[in-house]
C-alpha cells in the first residue's frame, strides 16, 4: 500500500499594531467600534485623494523580516491587486507583488514529543514577506449584504512559507511559534480571534519520498490554531481517500466551518493573472538604505528560542522551566532581573515566578507588565525567607498584599507585623503556658508518644498567628518537655 505524506504551505496575514492605518491617519485598530465609524476618503477610495505611506509599517515589517532571517530589500514597490468585491471600495487592494519588502528566510519550529514520536525541529522556509492594506468586512443579514469599511487600510504583512510543512501538528506549532514571536517583538497583538493573525493553508499530498508537487487546495477562514490543525487533518484525509479511489484532487478553495467542524468548497481557485497586478501610480517606491534598516533594528531583542537555551545553560534550569519563562518576553525579563538581584538559587526564583506569581496573574487577569511586585521586590522577599524573617505561607500572602497596595514586601511585613518571631523568650513564654494548660498531652509525650511534638508546634504556631519560627519552637518545646 502506498504511504502518503502531506505538503503544506501557510500564508499568514499579520496585522501590525501601528497607531494609524497604512495610507491614511485613521486609527489602525477599531476592534469593537461601530461599523463605518473609522473611515476617511483615503481608505474608502473616494476620488481625488492620495494615499501617504505610514513609515511605522515599514519599520515593523523590517523587524519581522529580520526575525525570520529574511533578506530585507532596499527598494520595494506597491502594486494594485484588482478585483471586485463589495468590501473593497476602491476596486483594488494596494499590496506588494513584483518587489516585496523581504525575500527568503526561515523559522525554526520545535515539534514536541508526542506518543512514540520523539521531539524534533522543523525548519520552515519563508518565501517572501510583503506589505499590504486590509479590505473591509462583509456579512449577510436580513436578506441583505452589509459592509463595514473600518478594516480598510489596516496595515498587514503577508508572509508566505515554502511548502516545507509535513503534518497538521507542524502547521499548528509554526503558528504557535509565530504568534509568540509577534508578541515578543511587540509588532502585533497576534490575536487570531480578532483577526490580527489569519492563516490560509495550502495542502497537497504525494507518495512518501517523492518530491513532486501535486495539485493543492487552499483552506481559508480558519480563526484559531486548533482549527487550523483540525482542518488540515481533515483535508489530508480527504485527499488520501480520493487518491486511493484513483480520483483527482481538484484545485479548490475550501472554507472552514468552525461550528460544523468541516470544510466546504468555496470556489475554484483564482490564479495570479486574474488580479491584473500593476504598479500603484499614487505611491513612491519604499526605499530603505542599509543605515536606515540598521537603525530600525538597533533595539532588536534576543529571540525566545535563544533565550530559552541560554536560561537552561546559564541558570541550570530544567527545559520545562526555561520554556515557561520564555513564553512571554516581559516575564522572561522579570525572571532574569529578579535572579540577578537575588543572587541565590535560580530554581527558587523560577518556582516563584512559575507558580505563585503566575497563579496570581491568572487569578487577577493581569499581565507581567502589571505586576506591582518588582523583580527587586521578589529578590528582597526571597532573602527574607532565606533569613527566616518570614515563612513560606507569609511570603505567599505578602505577594497578594503587595499587588493590592503597591507597597514593597518589607513595608507590608513591617506594617502588618508579619515577621517571624525567632526571639526565644517570646516563644518560650507561649510554650510554657501551653505545657501548663495541657497536662494530658504532656504526660503522653513523656510516656513515649514522640509524634505529639508536631501537635505542640502547631499549637504554638496557632497561638502566635503563624509568626513563630517553627524550628525554634520545636527546640524550645523539646527542651521544656524533657524537664
Ligand atoms: Zn482612513
């Protein structure tokens, strides 16, 4: 029996988080705004107005291209992509076709182990990145078509991969990594549900080991990473079934229906020639000198994968910790600043960040930027723990109190009197009273029931509202009980 493999390429549309649209001064993001409330003559294509290119779009495009190891072009050109659709008032979309802003590149995508399959890395080649404007949105309601032009002119980067992806899992991992990277670079919110990151998948199959490229289909309208994976799984299965019956795969465009969890045929696929591309006469070439490109990249950050590997090596963290800490750039920087300020065991800092601090962020619905406990504050708190000035459970409550009040951990501990009492005499007084009040327990302990010591320590802790150093309490109790 023939074994098949899939050949998958992804086209992603990434909404850049600039303040204004690509060719006019309307706000770029109008998520949730009233329909047609964020438009002007330029983005709705009224006659007699001229587009002006927003330089911030080029800068963010260059940053993304650099992250993908792509070759940024010194000259790129805008073209008109002509087609008729109600959500496109100009009758054409301004895009880059003949000379895009960047060519080539790749993204290394780690694929985690699953079942019997070991973890591996897939290098996904990038064909090109180009800049373009978004179109509007249309929907059918009450027997009529309604259009909303708010999205017209929203800046996008379209990024097209080489057909290097072999499984649905690889496709979803590629998108997961890409989304992480976009947020890491701060160039897009990359929220698929809001349409900030959209993905079309080209899928074909071939006999395993051959290198022919067979007829492909294109899957559109998928709005979550899980749905991309599911849609590709189903499309591969459909094509294999056709091949096994000796039938041909037709070059269809398929639409993903998320509610039904199935693919539907939208139309037969257009070819590039249908769009009659030609250079946009109202815009100049985008010229970027090497110096300008270098300047755009002067604050380019360390990439998540590199940082993850460095955390493992430099701080001797388990891979799992390094991955969790570098899933978010701000969190990874938080960790690193804290460990430098603390100077002690990195695993201890990692545990606090991954457990209690992350849990609090989840509970309160806040991001790492909104943490009131500074990395220095965390370091100070860990030092108080090491020096037995507070205990573990106090530290956990201090964390929440710092978040509520904005005070430092020291202030909270001092003002609320949460410091541990390691002063022998205070503990001794409580222990003496406890022994006097509980003659029966004292008798049992002295008769050999050693385990009762735990009960005594617990009583002291309760009496002192958790602030006694349990080690000191145990020593004092043992001494008094022996006598
Ligand atoms: Zn506008």
